[in-house]
C-alpha cells in the first residue's frame, strides 16, 4: 500500500480527492494526511515521509514550487508528485516538458486514476526523481516577482505583477484591481497597460478586460461564458476572445 498526502487549501477539493481515492484507488493508495498551507505541508511531509504527494500548485499564500524548493534544500525530495493545477500556462508547459504528472482542476476521475497508477509504478520500480529537480530549475523564474510601473496622476506607482487580479478598461483610463481588494486608477488605456505586462501570465478575454491567469479560480462555459477570479469577482469572456482563452486552458 502506497502512503500519500494531499496539499490543498480548498476544503471541497480535499474532500473530493479523498472520496475519489477511496472509490477508485483504495487497493493501492492510503491517504495519511493533508495540509492547507506551506508550513503545515513542510511539517507533514517531513514527519510522515509519504511515498506520494498530491500537490496543488497555487495555494492562498505561496505555491507548491516554493514547498519543493524548501524540501529539496533540507531533507530532499524522496517521493513521487502529482501536481494539481488550475491552468497556469507556464506551469503546465514546464510540467509537460519534464514529463511530470499533473491533473487539471476540476479533478477528472480518469486523469486521477491514470496519474496515480503511473506514480505507483514509479514508486514500485524505485525510479529516481531527477525530473523533479529539472522542473525546479526550469521554474526558478516562475517565482520571480515582476514589478511594473503604472502611470497615475501623481507619477508612477510600482506594483508586483503577480498581485494584479484583473485590469478593466474605463474609457481613456484603466482600473487595475489588486489582491488586497484595492484598485489603482491608471491614466493610460488598457492597450498601453497590456504592453507592460508579462505576456505569458496575462491574457485579454474581452475588449474591456485583461486577467492574470495565475489568479483564475473557475471557468464557466456556455453562450455567455465567464470566469471567477481568486477574489470572488467575475469577468466575462467575449465570443471573439473565447477561442484564444480556451487554447490557453
């Protein structure tokens, strides 16, 4: 029996994974714990020494790559990993290139079973995890903060790009909505601000909206499709921009 832990900050996803593993993987996987933040996750893995970790990439404070770097620099990474992600373009590309298993949210039963079976095979064959080390090296820039200068009436206001949730066009001005539920009124157009942003992280989904793909929470498909952001707000996806957005996902 393979021991596993789950690092996830959303209670519904914790319960869902437990239910799916109990139903479909109970012969091979025993879930021995979960953690919702980086300090608890580090302690859990260090004390329980699991063979497999289901790891959500985006947590409320920090991300899974920070956890892996801390583990690698202290006790090492002596377990298999199945990443769980809500469509961050750069992260998915890196995962694919390094042949690391991942599951997209919302969790698919079939994807979970396939990824788990592959992880079990690796564990039973005592395969090394050089791919994880390669992944961490490639993702070194993933955690690098990019500051941008936003033109405001008084001059320039500098913010970390990762703190931006969404950007809204308001005529010749732009509202930049931040993680702390504040906004900056910018004296430039949305097109001007878009040129300042990290291209892989931000995407225009509507004539009036640009979103930070790292801050997406859920996508609702349909004729009037829209997305929910981490702050609970919603942003419409226009018909013209829908195909580009779905290609990203």
